[in-house]
């Protein structure tokens, strides 16, 4: 795999951690892959110390694990952890949309409209990577518009256990276009200030991964615990 450039803001360890996290969630570093501090340091042009610190951070997120006498490896996808992460994310995002129905920042609403239009175009072009980034921006804008941006910060780390499954389900317009419709249903309920409808729409949206899980797990048994 080819790592992305890590010459950006933050300490060397933070930059390495961000890049390794991205590669793990994008499945460029697949579940079960062994990680060499020396190899990663050489590829990213850093010393081994920031790589070691980055791997410690990823271990705290439960994305990598240290195997006695065998080194460090990317953890396989855990359905149990994914379901727990989805449960917590749903609780937070339902609270966000209910609050959004009470008051919603107009500039965030305008930004969301642009994101929805972009998502339709990205889905139509089969651009899964772009769609994933736009999807995340949609949820960030919801939290910001509802006046609780820290809600997304609470979701960001735990959702990593969902992201790898989502990566397996996204390719192809047939998988992405329904998600745009679900986003529009959430926004329509917020516009109508209908908190019950917004909650129902968000819950439906966040169960999409459960509907896709059996097929994904059956097709990729080596990626799962």
C-alpha cells in the first residue's frame, strides 16, 4: 500500500497516527495485517519513536493489538464492538436531531443542502471515497447546526468500529443513493421541527449497517473475528 503524505499540522506521532488510522479504516491496511515499526517509519519518512507512539494510540482505540512474540497487527473486525459502537452513536445522534428540531443554525442548513447535492453527484459517479467524506461532513454539520459540535467529537473515535464495515458496503451507486434519501428524510423532519420523525429517520439511517452486515460478513469471512 502507499501511505499518504504526513507533512501536515500536529506532532509527528499525531500525523502518523492519523495516516495509519485512515489506512486501517479504508482497509488499505486490512484486518490481520502485521505492522512493522521500521517499515512504517521508512515509508513515512519519520523515526521509529513517533510510529511507536502512534501504534500505542491506535491500540487504545482498539484498532491494532500487540501480539506476544509476533509484533503488532491490525485487529480483525469485531461484530460485537461494531454493534456497541452503533448503539452509542445512535443514542448521541438521535439526541442531536431532536435538539436540531428545536433550533437549527441557518448557515449549517445551507451547508447541508450543498452536501446533499454533492452526495447525489458522488453516488451517481460511484465515488465511494468522496461520498464517505461528504457523509461524515453531513453528520458534523448536523451536530454543529444543533449547537452541539462536541457530540460529533464523542462519536468520531467509537465509529471507527463501524467504518470498516461501511467501507465494504459503499462501492456502487446502488448502495450510496439510498443513503442520500435517508439524509434528506432526516433534514426534512428537522425543517418541519418534527422531533419524532427526525428520530425515526436517524434510527432508520443508522440501522442500514445492520441490514448489510450478514452479506458483508459472509463475503469477507477472513476480515472478521
